[in-house]
């Protein structure tokens, strides 16, 4: 099995884990306000039959993006466990190529994430601007990822999905990995309709795949019924060959175990789709052995 979205960290490296508590999209996080090493992650995931994983950047100070990637590569080497890396780069820089060239010296890099999600609720807001996906500089820089065969992990809310679709159209040579199945946070009838419409728009772009991860973010719990609903609708739009599982650990560890989380996802995915969702899609998208 491949886990396509997890984090490891040293508390001292992360501003949001040191000093005063900073509001986070996933709510109070005191239990994970500490080191989370690869050894603990592997112990958490021991029941899963894990054979590889993809680390997704965890918001180190932006000027230390290379140090973050180096830390993860070293942790992988020391553990002997294969870890691919989705790193950070500033896609709003005038020319991102020097950053990408520096990252390319790390053989574990498979993609880049710069979080674009913006919400009217400031507790859910990360980006400064709701329309960054349509920014010409950002589009030009993301298009350069195709030179390296790298993907872009795309994190947006439903209200931003039209812009995200335009971004995917502007960068046809880049695979976009939609984070957390589009971050469904509004379960009202109108909110569901907006999410479905946005997801259909993104699914119509062949270079967009969806990551089934972080589905407890706004519920603050592992809810198998909610997981089943999101997985069912996402699979219907994207198909199993364009969906992949990610644990989002240790964030989801705030409210569940790895085993319970995986059980909820395995129950939600039809048996015939398990090979794709839990292994082959991630291997293809992130170019894993």
C-alpha cells in the first residue's frame, strides 16, 4: 500500500508548533505539538501493509524549503523506508526556476505544493488572495514543473475550483493532485451543490487527480459514513485510476488511529478499485518504483 499524503517533523522547525498557538484549519492540535518522527509514523501505520509513502510539505519557514526536503530525505535514508517528497517552492516568484533547480538536486522530489486555499472564514484561510490560481506569474511558474516531470498538489475550496480548472488548462503538461478531495467543509445543500459542481469541473480536466485524504478535517473525527459519501462521489467523477489514498497523518491522529482511518477508506472503496486507489495511482502520479 502507498500512503500518498503524510508528514513528519521536528517541532523546532515549524513556527506553528512553537511559541503561541496559531489557529489551524484542523482545530486545536496540542497532542501533535511535538516531534513526529518517521519511526512513530511507521509504528502508527504498521497495520497497513505500507510499502511506500509521499511526504507533503508542512509549512517550514519559506526560506528553509531546501532544509525541509533535506530533512525528509535524511529521515528516509536513516529509516530505510522509501519516501517521495512534495516540497515547497514559491510559485509567485518572478522566476521560480532557481528554486526548482535547487530542489532537483534532491532525487526524492516528485512535486511541489503551495497552498492556495482561501475562505471567507479566517480560521480556514491560508492564502492571502482567493484568486491566486488565475495569477499569470503563478501559472507560468507551475507550468515549469513539467520540465522536471513533477506534479502540483492543489489545495482549494469549492468556491475556488473554477480558477483551479483554469490553472489546470493553462498547464496541460502538469498533473494536479487535488488535496483532500476538494476540502468539503459546507455540508448544507448549497455547499454540497457547490462542491459537486466544482469537482465535476476539475474532473473534466484529464490532468487533475483527486487525493482521498483529510476527510476528517472539518468534522474533527473519523466518520465512516462521511468518508463513504465523499469517496463514492469522488470516484464517480474521477474514476479509480485518478484517485489515491492519503492518511494526512499525524493530523488525523488528533481524532483517530491509522488502522481505523484506513478501515473507513477501505470499506468506502469498492474492492475492485482497491489496487488503484491504494497503490497504482499514487505510483504513477508520483513516479514511485
